[in-house]
C-alpha cells in the first residue's frame, strides 16, 4: 500500500500529482503511473468503477510505481469499507461538513483496516459553506492526512455554477474562499490539497496545496486541439 509513502512525502513538503484518467482502464492506470503520476484518482462519486474494477485499477497503478486514491459516492460506512478492502491506497471522502462526520470517516477507515489503517491515505473534502464555517473543529480531528478544498461543489454551495468554460476563471469570491481556506489549513499545521489545471498549478502550489488533483480529459483535449492547429495548411 502507498498510503504511508504518500504521508511521508507530504510531511517532508513534497507535492503529489493525482490524476483522474476518467476511464476504467487498468492499462491506462498503469501507464499513467509509469509516466510519473504519483496517484491515480478513482472517482466513484461521478464515475462507474465497481469494487472489482477498483481493485484492478489500484493493482495496475502500483505496478507502475504509483497508487490509487478513491472517492466514494457517500459517507456510508459499508461502501468505504468495501473499497478499502478491495485494496485502494486511500480514500478521499466528499462533503465532510462537520467534525462529527470527520471523526466518523476516520473510524470507518480504522474499522475497515484494523491492522494496517496507517498504510492508507485519508483525505477529507472541504467543499461547502457549512464546512468552511466548521473548519477549525474539522481540522482538529486526528487521523486525517489531507484536507482537500473542492472548488466545484464549493462554487455551487456559494451560489455559483460548479464549473466554468475552459479558459475562464471561477468567480473571484470562490477563488478568494479557496485561497483563504488553504491558508487556514496550512496555518493549522495540516496538509492541504485542491483541484488544478495546467495553467494554475503554480498558483495553487504557491498557496500551499500539496495534493494536486487534475483531470486528464481537459489536458488531452487542449493538446489534440493544438495538434490539429499545427497540422492545418
């Protein structure tokens, strides 16, 4: 399991690049890890991977030198337990809005992996106005490795659209909230993470994000469009 290695690297100040391949393909997961992705992100909130497919994706990522972090679709204890028992290297649980939910998440991981929970990375997603209001108490919960600021759901929680067209920025209110939240996480001595694209990865790194999560599809789309332009007479 890669969770302990991730935790060690983050504690040293390293940044981890976690890429969502957006496809249930063990071959793609292995290749992305071979090419340098620190972690493959398995999205079971918006994606379709089954428990068996999650197991294969995690194995493939580790075969390439990386690992796999999975986002379940809820806090449900049995769901998180089954994905952990399938062999993923960590979980990134959405919509952690209160300290009680954060404590329950940690308890679930330790229930699922009583002998090796320390080998799994535990990530709490901070992505609502409620979570920001409760952030200090959430940050005080022991057993959470990364506090990840999710700008999409946070945008929606603040009354904006969850996504913006490629090339446009999120509303300034959302960007300010993300920057402030990252600073609060770092001030508390905790590890922070957030969603990035190629153009803003340096910006969010400067603001303290160490777990950097990106989708592969926008990157591929931009590169394919650029190649089409170069190929035109």
